[in-house]
């Protein structure tokens, strides 16, 4: 057995810790995920068992935060699944702008920033196609809030700089050259290298505000939103936490505001019967979005 293998009692202890600290429920059969994400940290700390790691975390707040960071920084990509952004431009924005002049969007669990920047780009593309349709950012009526539990992920997101490999995941060449600037890895070459990095343009970055936040905690401090993207997050929570988060998300939406969740997160199956009146589902073929009642 490898010295970094996780024993059953260690795994259960770790699962209990992770759920308390982040709300994430690993469940059975995810030992490989813990090992793969924490292996390098264990080596750096010269720890050979996960009991040692958990004991050390009780004495070292920085180590505890590093473990949470490692376990909660998820995979993401630009314009993930595409249809949520099509629904935003074809249904949500026209409906909102017919009823009110503000467009405040919240990207919950934004990871390293691809989702909120995709949302900001989608808003700017809408304005480009329909000049004057959206309020200027200077009025305070147009904004994207992005939150995440991981400070490391937020640091990357705030900088807005991404590798060539990351850029290739979902971003079209047209949008890349319209909303990003290349930061060449070397000098003397006009060709794009796999080592080059790209930075989101300043006007896109200014549209997005990043804040550290744990969805287990209250979020009424953020105010009310027209649209909330909380995608591929609820599936990791317990049923009780799913219910609580959805209750508070509903309270954070303006009347007839929209909630976008992940493709595998069907609110009608997640919510108990007495809470299903919070949202009505709007089928968009493909995709579905939920409108606050």
C-alpha cells in the first residue's frame, strides 16, 4: 500500500471535515479525488497519513485553508455548455430589459473566473448587437458579482490572465481577439505559442467584482439580482444544504428574476413539494432556466 493511500476511517473523518468547512459532500467512492488533490500537499508537509494531515490542520489554520482550497477549486471553461448563454441573450435579457433597466448578475462558485468573464462578454456582445440596450456600467445598473470559497481561485480570476491551453476550452477565436490581449512568453516572435498567456481586456474586468464567499453563509449583504448563475454546485451539497441555499437564492432574486443551475440539477427533483412554488421552470429546448415566482 502506498504511504499516501487513504484508509477508510481517515476518509470518513476527512469527508466530515470537508462538509463542515465547505458544504461539499464527497460520499462513498471518491477516495481517489482526495488522494489526487492532496498528494503534493502531503509531500510538501512531509506527512505520510491522512490522520496526520487532519491533526495538523487542527493546529495550523493556513494548512486547513490550503486543504479546502485544493478540494474546492473545480474545473471550468469558457461559455460552459453554451446553452445557458444562448438563453441569457435570447430570453433573459430581452425579458428583463422590457421590464426594468438594471441587469445585475451573480456568478456563485465562480472558480477561476471563466464563468463571470463569459457572462460579462455576453453582456458586451449584446450591447454590441443592440447599441443602447444595456445601461452603462457607470450608472451602477449593470454589474457582474463573482464569488467563490477559494481565495487561490479568486486570485487567478482577479488577475484575468489565462494560459493558451485554458483559453482553448470553449472560447472562439473571434471573442478571443475581441476581448483579450496576448501576453507573449518570449520575445522576437509574432506567432502564438502554447506558452503564451492571454489577459481579459480591462473593460471586461471592470464589469466584474470578485468576493470570497461560502454559500453556507448568509448572502443577503449582496443585495438583489436579476440573474443568478449557480451551476454544478448544488449536486455536491447535502439535501438539507441544497434546500437552504435554494431558499436564500430565491430570496436574493428580484421578482421574476432568473436562476441558472447545472444540467444535472433539476430543481423540481431537488426541492421538497412545499418549496417548488419558489420557481417556475422555463423550457428552452435545449436547456431550462428557473424564474422566481
